């Protein structure tokens, strides 16, 4: 255990800072006991430096479980240091002396429970409303700071002289909400606190429940189920309907308020803040309600039977200190320190019902608490703890409820101060002395009964102890088994979580691969599309250019031909002239030949013909000659004309033919080009189609491969998963088997270990304890009645 947790150790500076170093004996005088709790006593005292009146709660941390007590003290001091609110007790500091912490607080006149005790009747509704209002404001403050009081009851709601309501006793409080320990005072405990023993959690709503019970306590003097033993009450609270106000005298506001506080399901129960708006607390009431109540109480105390109710004189302490009172102090000499015997006798039940607390850290010690209780057993144990009211008398029974049925339960055992035990015994003796003995046999019978009873009780207690021990062992075993199963569940959850994580990772990876594939596909398609479009465009341009070139070429050819024709036309007269000359020459040659032939003929004729005839022959010849030449000339003209006309005609025709040929040639060429181009286009389209198909095939193949890979990985993962889970389950089954066979070896039946439903573990102990305590109560009542009968007889 760390040194800081050793009782009284101040090595940790954080702990040391919680305490003042002065000697409290020197600082505070005039100590008088005013209250009692589970830890020790509370005192009225005066601060010698300021003469201020204070209350001092003395808490011892020696003896058994000193470390736990020390931790409790540190917890309470830390809590008190944290809080500051008009409706919570003001904390003034803590001192250490002789293994006792002196917790100094503002002084209060008494608790709401003291009021009930003085008046012996319920408070009035407006008084209850005022007390509840104050307590609720204190609770709202705690809850808003995420704290839980956990022990709200009339005994822990104090009143100051000027009529202020103060929450006190933070020994059970929780600094955090939600909490889950089993803490509080049984009759005031909320159902969820009782059930929280079994892994549950609760929050500030538990204080609201306790406040509801406190309302009933103030209205009926006792909390519901108070006539039951604590265990049965716990069982009852957890299992049954919520209690309600019994009498019909209360207003609907009050009833409704109590009903809201006592909603069994915490979620249905309002928050403290909500309840501050409830008509029950908001309703008009005189401001002086509580001051009047205090005055009334003081008056009542002054009139109390001195012998029986001197304890309640504490309500007048402050008054006595502050100024003269009508009463004289009747020998109330204070005794200092715990364990001293005081002169203030106490017959009333001022001793509060102890609150309980369990914490996970006190598991080991809690198991020890059972033998402790048994070891301590002595006759004054009879006076301890649980209180059963019966008319005007009080009997103290063994605290049966301290035997909690769970191995994790620890009860804050009340530390009876010596004076209290002593004084109670003393008062019993006094009563015995007071009575005369008219019927001796009756007394003897009583003594015998008492002896019998003690014998029976010892036996029963030994039995109970044995059964308790067995039960605890069983519980421990069962608890361990539950822990083992819980561990297994956690292991399973962890493995599942890990596997799920991996599965999710794989799924993500696969989704990413698919996405990648899809975007790749899209890219490829887009790229191919672009390439093809570009190619088509290129071809189109090329074709266009080719066409343009061709057309230009055509035009040039035509232009050239035209130019040639023009030249031809221009050159035509020249050739004609030469031809004309040629014809002319031919004509002249012919004429010459003609003339020579004529001369030859003339000569011949002249020779052959007589001279006389010459003349006629010559004449005829001349005529002939002239006629022939005329024909020649005519022929010449004709052939010239003829030549000229045929020449022009031939030129036109030739040119026309040439044009025609060119046109045809060009046309043919253009057609060839067109055919070529459309062939290219078709080839390109076909190529594009092919490319697209190839891409599609490639992509779908890739996709198929990817899907196959994903499928394979999934199967592998699934196999791994079932393998891991199977081996884990096998391992866990082996563990459980080993645990169970060990249990069998130790003598526990498996069925008992595993079959009982979790929440039912209270009931066997209850029936056991109930049976025993019932028999004790019955025999005691019997004895008591006989005893009372004798008392009546005396008076
Ligand atoms: P426990 O934890 O044992 O219940 P408390 O703190 O409730 O201890 O104190 C026990 C009793 O002492 C209270 O019921 C009340 O009567 C009395 N008491 C406690 N504190 C004061 C105080 N500041 N002024 C007057 N009386 C007090
Ligand atoms: Mg208390």
C-alpha cells in the first residue's frame, strides 16, 4: 500500500495541506457532545481566539481498518474544502491530535431529526416546505458541480440559530457523478443505489429520492419501512412500489412533490433545479417559519423531562453561550475527547442510523468484516445500531443489516463511544433498581428466558456465521466466475473489434482499388477519345488541303490551257499568211507554167499553121490563154478563201476538244482523290472501332482480375476471422472448464455457481438473515413484554 494512504501519514504534501498544525486542545474549549455518528461524536465548542462557537466532529483513525478510516477522513475534508454555499455547512478547518481528526465546522442548533424527537410529532407542512426548500437549494448547488450527497436524511439536514437550512455530513458524498458504490443509509436509499451493487450507475437523482423519503420522515416521524430490518427494507425498496404520504391531511402540492421525488425510474425523477420550481417549495409562507419552529423547539426543550432528555439541551447550548437564558445549566459539565464518560445521559435515539459504504478498493477488508463482527460479540452488542421503536421505549438490537449479502459489502461500523454504551447500561440498571420485586418467580423466569435466549442467540449466531462464511465463499467464487466471463466477453469484444477494424480497412482498400480502376478506365477512354478525335481532325484537314490543292491545280491547268488557246488564236494570222503566200506561189508557178505552155503551143501552132491563120490562131490562143488564167485566178481566190475559213474552224474545234479532255482528266483526278479520301476515312473509322473494342476488353479483363483478387482477400479474411474466434472460444471454454473443475474440487457445485440470476444474490441472504433476526426479535419482544408488564405493575 502506498505510504500516502497509511493512516495519519502526512508525507504527501497534498494531504499535509489539508490539516492545520496547531494543537486543537489549546484552540478549542468548553467541548460538549451534541451528536453522534458512525465515526464518533460531534461537539459544541468555543474557539479561544475569537470566542466563536463552533461544532467539532472528532473522527478517530486508530484501531481496526485505520487506513480506511483515514481515507474517509481525507475524503470528507477534501469534499468540505471544495464546497461553499449558504445551504451547506461551513467548513473551518481540520486538526490532528492523538489519531483523531478534529473537523471544525460552523455550529448548528441541531438536525431536522432532532426537531422530530423533541416535539414527538410531525412538523407542519410549511415547516417541511421550508426545510425541503433549503435542502433542495443545497442539493442543486452540489448537483450543478457534479457532486452527489448520497446520505440525505433528516439527521443530516441541520438548522442554524437564524433559521438557515444546512446540508451536513459529507462522509458519504461523491465528488463525481455518475457513481456506482453502494453508499447511503438503507431506508433512505434510492432503488438504483441498491441495484447499483450490480454494475449499475446512478447520479444526483439518488439525492432527490432520499429527499422524498426525508419529506415522509418529517411528515410521519420515521421513513417508510422503518419497522423492517435494514436488509428487508433494501430488498423492499428495490422490488416494490414507491412509498407515498400516508395521511390525507397534506395538500396536493406536498403529495405531488413527494411523488415526483419518489419516481422509481431515475429518468422520470425531476432534477433538483426542476424541483426548485415546484409549487410546494415556491408557495407563499411566512419568512419566520423556521425561526418560529426553532423558538418553539427551544421552549419545548426547556420543558423536557430533565432526566430523559438532557441530551436535547444541546439546542440551548449556543443560547447559553451567547447570553443568559431562563434555564440554569443543570450540571452539564463537558467532557473532552472521545471515549470519555460524559454526564449527559442519552436514552433517546439521537444516535443516527449509520450510513453504509462499499468501495471496490475495500473488497479484501470487507471480507474480514464478518469475523470481526463475530469476534467482537459481547453483551453490549445487543445495544448496538439498529433501532426498533415501540411506543415510548427503545430497544437496541444487533445490527443485522451490517451483514450485507455480497462479498463486496462493507458497512461503516458504528464506533460506539464508551460513554454511550455505558450510559445505556446504566439506565437499564437504574430501571432494574427502581422496580421492586413483587413476583420473584417472574424475575427468575425472565432471567431464565434471557439465558435461554442468549444461548439460542449464540448458537444461531455461530450458525449464521458459518453460513455467512460459506455464502461469502460461494459469492466470491461466483464473483470470480463472473469476472472470468466478463474478461472473456471483453476479450471477445476486443478480438471482434480488431477483426472488424481489419475488415473495415480491407473494405476501404477494396473500395479504393475499385475507385482507382474506374478512374483509370475513365482516363483511358477519355484519352482514346481525344486521340481519335485528333486523328479524325487531322485527316479531315489533310483531305481538305488535298482537295483545295487539287482544285487549285485544276484551275491552274484550265488557266494554262486558256492562255495557250489565246496564244494560238493570236498566232493564227501569221500562219495563214505563210499559207497564202504558199498558195500564191503555187498560183504564180502555175501561171508561169501556163504561160510557158502557151508560148510553146503558140510557137508550135505558128510553125504548123499557115501564116494567114496565124492571126486567128493567135487570137484564139490569146483568148484561150486569158480564159485559162481567169480560171486559175478564180481558183486561187477560191482556195485562199477556202483555206482561210477551214483554218479558223479547225482552231475552234481543236481548242474545244482540248478543253474537254482537260476537264475530263481533271474530273477523273478529283474523283480519284475523293475515292481515296473516303477510303482513308473508312479505314480510320474501322481503326477507331478496333481501338475502342481493344480498350474495352483490356479494361474488363483488368476489372475481372481486380474483383477476383478482392474476392480472394475477403475469403482469406473471413477464414482468418472464424479461425481467430474459434480458437479464442476454445481457449475460453478451456479456462471456464478449468475454473469449474477447480470449483468442483473445492466443493462448489457448478450449477450453483452458474445458474443463479445475478440480481437474485441478495435473496438467499435475506431469507437467512430475516429468519434469524425475526426469531431474535420475537423472543426479545416476548421478554420485553413480560418486563414491561412488571414495570407497569411497579408504577
Ligand atoms: P455521521 O456521518 O456519523 O452521520 P454527522 O456529520 O451527520 O455524522 O454528524 C452526526 C450528528 O452530529 C448530526 O446528526 C448532528 O446531530 C450533529 N452535528 C453534526 N454536525 C453538526 C454541526 N455543525 N452543528 C451541530 N450539530 C452537528
Ligand atoms: Mg449523519
